[in-house]
């Protein structure tokens, strides 16, 4: 008999989800996704419903991992907000189901999951593609995704310098004061990225703000914003001169304006590198275009639920 679903709130997800547990599980899941074994991961490209009145979209992201017994879907609303808007740019909920009975096992906050699994995927790309001697990290954007990327990149890598850029000087300075380590607030994108070894773009921009002529050869770029086919963060030079990796080739060709509008060739999925079927070109300039996938949410939700159960048994 199915038991009533549990509700796991944002503060609980924050207590239960940790990068040290998430990253290895996520890396394994990305490899399974790219293995193209239909029994491993069934995940259609995210479907969207336009919310024209509110300048946004509702995204639906179902996933079934047969061998792992994981069935989930994420419902995420994302918006193109004005720079001075106080409204959130995303809101998300993850539903975890029992694949045998079809009942809902848990409903949990999806904001923390989205931030952490996205940052973890970027960190995995950096682990595989960034040069080992990397010293300078640049983050473009100062929202919640910027913070999650700062947290995971400084947790697993040893950068000598971290720079941040925001559309407002106040935003960059506020971010630098909010984190534990030293951060340089930069007045321009060019100032932030010149000479950087790793660059993370987590902005609301719909037009290119990172230009290839500013990026030093051999740098690694984790491009996270611009999740619609007509939105961009990177210019044509950046996209065409770099070796481009994606989380999902099918997803990138349907949703990534950076890929679609530049006409850049997608070299591989990051899971192909994990599986050893495609090389990691560390010696070249690389871009990891991350759109986010249901399998990342599924693995994260399963981890949160397992941790919640373990904690509940101790009470």
C-alpha cells in the first residue's frame, strides 16, 4: 500500500544535499545518459509552455532511470526579468514518484536542487576540461547561481584569484562581501575575463556579453545562462573557436541560442568524456554549454530523499 508523500522544504534540502555526495552521483548519471542505453535513462527534451503575459515559460522535465528505480519530474518556471526586478527569475519543484506503483513519494523544493546540480555539473566540466594549473576564476553574474558556482568551484579547486562582474557595481561588491573568500569586483566583463583560466557565465542576458577576443587560449568556459533558442551569452567567435561540449546534444540543438544562432559544432556531450568515448581537449579553449537536464534533478532528488529517510530513522 502506498504511503502518503512527504514534503521536503527548502531549508531541509539545504541541510541534506552536499556537493561531496552529489558530484560523484551526478558524474555517474551524466555518463549513463550519454551511453544511449535505453534502460539507463529515459529523458525527453524539456517541454515548455509560454507564459507570455509574464514574459516566462513553464518547463516540464520528466526522467526515468530504470536500472536505478528513479522516476521524477521537475516543474520549473523561468522568466526574462528586468535588471531592477525584485521577482525571482526561476521557481522550481521536484516530484519523486515510485516507478512501480506510480504514487508520489516526495514533493520537494527545486530551487536548491537546481542551483546545486547546475553548479556541480559545471564543476564536473571544469574537472575534465580545465587546465590543472588554473589559477584565476571569473564569474559573470551575481545571483543565486553565481553563489552556488562560487561555492562548489572554491570547494573543489584551488584558485589564487576569483573575480566577479555584475551589471551594477553595487551588485558585484555585495557579492564579494557575501562570500567567505577574497573576490575582486570588476567594472567590466572584459576586466573580469582577461587572463582568466575558468569563466562561469550565469546571467539573465539574452544578447552576447562574453566575446571570444577577450578569452585567453586554453581557458574553460561554463556557460549556464541563455536557456532559450533566441537567448545568448557568448558571441560567435567564442563559440566557433572553442571546442564545444554540452550536457545533451539534443537539448542544445533545441534550446541553446548560443549553439543554434552561432552555428557552432557540438563536439561532444560531457558524458562522452566521462565514458571515455570522446577526448577532453584540455589544451584548447573549451565551452561547456549547460542547459540542465531532468536526470540531474532525478539523481539529486533521490539523494535528498534517501538522506531524509536516513535522518528520519534516527529520530
